């Protein structure tokens, strides 16, 4: 298992988990890979995989197969978090003696807070109404005994009792019958609780759908026995929901040991880091031993050897740190299968940070040893020893400590340290993301722009490094002044890349073909594809808007497929630059302006998502806008499916080659409106995916209460019935794919 992480300007965060050797090709039938992408996420736990098709089926208007396989978990409270002791404690906190008889009670309006349903008080009120029935005025104060009785009924282990309570919630008149208007009212009640947008006509349609499924005799109402059908009939073996898995069986693999998993996960990182450490150690040891035999060693001792050893590693790391950020070079190298199989190119930014840490350690060792040990020993050494060893290097005059600090070598070294401290500090997580934990005065001068511009302080740092290396205390031998040899090629390579990017971007203004604004402040741009622009699915580009800033470039994943004759990106407003970009295009759309802001593009560049081509089975998990890297992959599948279907029609056989055989996309989002971002893509994939079940998409809506919760039970029923009847998911409005309404 190999894990790669990478981020793009805070817009997207992605992790690729490959559950097979990286060298495995598409010819290996057991190879599979997982790709995970998110905008921001701290904890993720996958629930069991949902079934491919709906477990509901209608035959001639009758319900023949209904319910979930584990519907017995229908519950009205979270038993794990709300045991009676906790409920009792909350009762004691809320209770008052309002009746004057010394008997503590709580208000009926506090019932939801008391049972742990504070976030959905409307449903708690309906639950209380159902529990009290006709015998009481349900808006009366509640005693502890009454609350305990209600609690026992809500947590009754018998399914019949829980279904009866659920029926009572739907039974608005409490007459033992549920009418279509009752179902409509319940739908209108629970939709906002689950943060779903349901129009009145949609609620009427869904209520009619349930009545058609259950009211077989057309009496106009539902009785408890009919409601039980939705929950008590289990899904039999061999049903359509399970048959698709039997058709696509793959050879079972033996479970891997923990050691094998760790090895497959980290061996590429491990050997690169180990190789880097070995080079640093070898350079340090070589210089340490070399200077331990110099005459200056008699004055400064091991302090000199330590400082010079650290200096040698600094030269190497100052050269190496530029290579991981040479994006064009990395994109070109990762095309080579040999390099890509042994070098973790997806970890280039992490390796860049690791080298930066090595530079910090080298600066502390080199500069600290010089300032705290070498210079005091030079100024305070015995004059006779000084004259016999290093006096010639100082004009035969023993300098004081401050005279040493006044030299070109020390002055340039201190200047470099100051500039690097500024750049390193502003590149850390809190300043770069303007963390609220920072003081307000500090936040004003931090952020991505500050990080980006401060990083350009390394231009004078490299210039000072050359000057620093030319004025060494202890040698005039040019052969020993090797700093330029270390950094020449990386600096030229990086400078060349920046020059190419600047020239290419200057002529890369693209025509905007279409602009779309989606809920959640998501901007979709459809751009004219530049000439000679060729990309693979999973790649990203940099975008610049001169109207916002002539220097800022921000990376965004391409959501257009390699075969498309245009480029498309979806940008969610998550930072100051993206907010300004959204505002500019929103203003242009609302005012009806024909002239949109200018957009420049640079790229494409390689990303971890490209690795999907190496595997037979690809599992992609995207959170929110983090699904964007996978949209182009789905489009590539769609193009291949079209070709395969056309070949099948022409030649009588169809096949999919040159890529994965199967793809699964699990998209988790908090808002129902997010599904509008890629509706067209989902419909296109669904149409081409009907003959060959190559792509399976599952949408998870985290705002909906988890499976088995009474607050989402009716939503789940409606979703399955509607999907079975019309083939369209009620949440995403995409045909063929389903939204699962639970996510832990």
C-alpha cells in the first residue's frame, strides 16, 4: 500500500493509496488502487460499501422486494451516546418545580434537548406528540417517570414497537391511518432536518410514490401492517442488488501481513530518504575528516570540522531543494515508467519540505558553531599558535571577535540566515493559512501571498551564497570553493523553467467559452484549448487573472477529459484570490457584460491521480470540491466506453483496453446543491455506462442522518422507490447512480 499526499493552493488535497506494487501494470488482474481527495478533512471512517442498485423493486404496482438488509437498526435515539443515565443527568439540569408539588418537571419544548435531539427540535416535538397520543395534551410538562417511559418505548428492542412509533409520527390525526397529505407533511418536516431542499410539488410526488407502492387496494390511506412491509421484508439472495457483484468476480488475494503492507506503503519514500541521508552523512564525514588534518584545526579544533562538514551538506541541500519544485521536469520524468516506479514524484512537495528541514539543521550547525566556537577561538587563541597556523589568512594580525563579524564572509552569512528565517517562518502552516490562532495584527501580514512573495527572498539568498563562498577565511584555492559547482545546474534548470513558464504564460491568454456559477460559490470555467496543449486525466493547470494580480498563479485540477476540445476547471471560493475571481465573473454574469476578465493558463502538470492508469481496478474517494481530479478520469472512461460501444456495434464485440477495467467513485459532500456541479458529467457517464458496468458512482450526503435513524428513514425509502421507478437519484438528479444517505 503506497500513500502519496499533495495539495494545490489550499483548493484541493489529495491522497493516493495504491494497494499493489507500483510496478504492476494493467495486465495484472489483481492490481487495484485507491485515490482519495478532499478540500479539507481531519477524520474519515468508511461505512460498509453500499449496494450497487436499489433494494426496492416494483412489479405491477405491488411491492415485491422492499427494505434495507439491516433495517432492524431503525432507531429514534443514538444509543451509543445517549444512555438513560445521560438523559437523566440532562433532565436534572433542565428540571424545575413548576407545579408547586415538589415534583421536578421539564418543559415539553426541552424534550429534544433532554433525549439528545437538540439539533432537530421539530422532529423531537413530533416524536413527543406520537408518544403521548390522544390521551394527553402533548404540550404539557414532562416528569421524570414519564420521560423514562417514553425512553423505554423509543429504545424498545422489538422492531414492531419501533415501526408502530414511526407510524404514529406519520399518523397526523392519530386515527390509525396515514393519508397522502400526512406523508407530504412528514416529508416537508424531515427534509430541512436533513438539510435537503424539497419543493412542494416534489413532496407531493414523493408522497404519491409511497401511496402507489403501499396502497395496493387504492383505499387512499395506509395502515400499520402496510408500513411494516417497508421495514420487515429482507433482501433475498440473487436479487438485482447483489447480482452485479457476482458477474464481476476477481481472483481473491491472500491477506497481506502488516510488514508487507508497511513495506509496500513506504519503500519508495524510505529508499529516497535513506539515500539522501547517506549522501549528507558522507559529505559531512568527508569534510569533517579533511579539516581535522588542517593546521587551522590546532586553533579551532572539532568546531572547525563540524562547521565545515555542515557547510558541505548545506551546499548539497541548497542545490537539491530546487529540483522538487521544477514542475515541468517532474512532469516529464514521471512519464518514464522506470523512474515513476521507483521515485515517489507525488511526494515532491513533502521532499522539498524535508530538505528545507535539513537546511535549517545545517545552518544551525554551521553558523552556530562558527559564532559560538570558531570565532571566539580565533580571537582568543595563543599568539604563537595563531602565527604558526592561520596568521597569513588574516594579514598576520590576530582579529577581535567583532572584526571577524565585520568581514564579507560573515556579513553575507548573517544576511542569508535572516532572509531564510523570514522565508521559512512565513512558509509554515499557520502564517501561510492565516490561522485564527495568530494575533489579528500578525494575520494582516500573513497568508498565501505573503508566503509566495517571501519565498522569492531566496533569489538574493543564492546570490549571497555565491559571494559568501568566494571569501573563505582559510583558503584561496578555487578548487575548494565548490559552492557554484553544486548549485549551477539546479539554479539554471529552475531559472529556465521559470523563464519558460513566463514566456509561455505571456502568450497563453485563453478565450472563455462558458461561465457557470453553482451553489457553494463554485465557479466553472470552460476555456478554449490552446494549440499543442495535450494533457492526461488527473493533471492540473495554473491559472492567472491579471485583473486580480499580475503575479499570482494558482493550481486547479482539470475537469475536462483528454479527448475534449476545451479545458474546464471548477473553482470553489476558499481563499481571497478565489473569492475575488468568483466575484468578478459573478458581476460580469449579472450585469450581462460580454467581456469577461482575462485568464491565462500554464501547464499541464502531473499529479498523483495520473497513477490510475497503472491499475485494473480504481477506487476514487473525493470530499467536496476535492472530487475534481477524478472528473477528468471519469470523462476518459466515458470516451473509452463510447469507442468500445461503437466497436461493439460495428464488429459485434466490445472491449476496453489501455486503462483500468473498473472504476468506483465515492463522492462525499455536505450539501445537496453540490451535486449540481457535475450533473452533466454524471449523466454523460450514465448514458455510456448502461451496456458495460465499468463505472460505479456512489454519492454520500453527510448532512443526512445515518442509516437506521428515524429522521432519515422515510428519505431512504423515497430515494430507493424513486430510483427504481425512474432510474434517477432524487438527490443528485443523475440517472444510473445512487446517493447513499449515511456517512459515519
